[in-house]
C-alpha cells in the first residue's frame, strides 16, 4: 500500500496489487487470535503522513490495525488496484520485451514494467515437524488461522510456542481452559509493558491538534530508535546498556514469579536482542495459576489423545494450539520464484551468495524490481519506518527514471557489493556478532548463522541515505 501511494504521487496509475487473501491488511487481516496487539506503540505503528488520532490505547489491539489499513486504502483510493484471492506462482524477466511476466496459479500471465515484492517477512506460517502431529484426534488451532467457532471453555489444552504470539495468546487461553500446558523450546525476553488508554478527550485532542500526537510519536520513535541502535547495533560500545535491558527483564520476571525453579525455566540463556523480545504484564503471572503448566523437556511425539515429552511424561489434551511462528528463510525470501536476467534465480542466488539487497531494495540482474521485505531492509522495530524510508528511495529512483525518459533501472554489481560490505562491517559491532546468541534459536538468523534481516543503522541514518545515495549506483536506460 505504501508503494502504491508513492507510485501514485509520481503519476503512475496502472497498478495491480495482487493479494492471495480475501481482503487487505496482511498480518492484521490474517491474524485474529485472542490477545492480538501491536508490540510497538500504536503511534509509531502507522504512517508519518497519515496519523491516526483514534487509537484506543498506546498498544492497540489488532482489530484497530485492520481498521487503520482499511482507512488508508479508502483515503488513498487503493482498493481500485487490489485483486484478492489471487495467488502468484512466479515471476520472470522477459529480455525481449523488457517487462516482467507474472504467472498466476489460474494460468493467467500478467505483463508489467515494474515488479514490487511486498510479501512481508512473516507470511508463510511454520508448522512444527513433530512425530504424530497428523494423528492427533482433538482440535488443532493455528494462531494464524484462528477458529472463533470453537470454544476452549473448560478444555484440556496445550500450546506449542512461546514467541511473541505465544506471549499474547497464553494469558488469554488461561482464562478459558480448565488445564493449559505450555511447551517451551526457547525462553523469550519479556519486558514490562507501559500501556495506557487514550480516552475520548485524548482522541479529540489528537484530532484537533495533530502536533500533540506528533510529539508523542517523536518521543516514542526517538526512544525506540536510540535503544535499538545502542543495545543491538552498537553492542561493542554500549554493552552496559544491553546488560541494563536484560536486568530490567530479570527484575520483571522476579516480581511476577516467586517460584525459583519456574523463574529459572523462563530465563533466556542468550543476550538481550539476539531474539525478538516482546512486552507483557500478564505473561509471567499466568504461570502462577495452578492450572497452567510449563514443559521444557521438549516434545518426543504427539499421540491421538495427548503429548509425550522427552522425559517420558504425558499430558492428555483435547485441544492443541500452534504458535510456532513463520518460515522466513526457506519459503519466504523470496516468497515466490523470481527469475531475472541471464536466468538468475533470486532465491537460489541468495542462498549460494549470501542474502543481499542494495539499500534493502534492489538486486543486480533484476531490472525494475523492488523487493521490500528483503535482506538488510528492516530498520528500527516498526515496519512503517522501513516502508517509509523505502518510499523515499522509490521517489528518488523513479523520479530520475522519469527525468531521463528511461524505461529500466538496475543496481550495479559494484554498488550492491559495496553496500553489502558496509552492512556486514556495521554488524561486526552488533549483539549478533559479539553477544551470546548461540542458544537463541532466533528467526533473525539464517541456517548459515548470518543475521541479514535488519539494516544495522538508526532510522534517521537510513532515511538520510535515501536522499544521498549516488544515482550512478544504478544503470538507467
């Protein structure tokens, strides 16, 4: 949607937005599980150019993000471009016509001058490979495909997964079920959540005087940007800040859980920042309830009526909840087969030559291709910061294309290699390189132990570079 808004500003009107789902919103349309909220302030999780004065609280529930997405689509007249229930099979650059051919599963082929991959990092749910899971006789609920028609009231349930989704789900599940067993593979850093409602008076103030909400956003943006930069990217220089964050997490755990053994089981064995942290004031306290049980031995197998742990203990259950995250590296980067010039397969090339993309957007031998969820693209913690710096890059790049009356752009091999080298050098100071991340099992790392999702810079620096990158880094013709 952000890319389409930017293209409109540049005068492009012939746009098709292809979406495999039945409505817009991406994550905030697909995910509807109980307890779903943003884990960065709502004021930050929105476009700078389109603030929303009507958030109900600082950390808004997921339904409000879906409403916001609908509002943006309507205000900027984007629905006219959208084709829902449309699954893309793959894309190939046609050298003869100098266009992209986009194949749909229906057999239809679309021809386009420019192709933008806006599939997100977290769009391919990961199902656990556990022996016997297909034989479970009870009801299986997927966090990314929640069935509100099934009641968990009074059920004997288990949940697999304690990532950010699990942290939000577990307290809600505990409110309904008679017994809840939580299967944890890796503890997560959970920080206290400073949350508060925005009442009608605050909403009216934000709507009438937008500068008040802008000030709140500037404050939350600056705080998050500074903390991520010094705690993660400048770990070498500011290790005590990372340690302080870990101590806050430890104090939060101590105040919520009095049982030493339970507290030890929930304590991460890796440095803060190696794995996606999250915020909750209810997660730890949930484990104090007598009907909530934590299992950390690992799962041996699933039987029709329950789960057998590796220590031989068995929990009889009738409902199984899967909060096992997404497959980022194997089936999502890229999310579809993409073949560029000289037959280069983007996924194969990335896996054989390191994940890389110039400014987190373009790749050599892939003319007129913008890939938004790509290596070194994610800056800060709010995805909107990433989208907006990318919109700035598109504005400058497509503007130059129009100024020259040209048809194609392609980043040069030299510029791409120099950017990759710079990102890898910056990462040498990060918690990913210098911290203890071996036991984190973080999706931020690929199978080679690299962590190329994040752009290891401040948001301010990433934005600034979009106005200064050399246009000579592109071959424009």
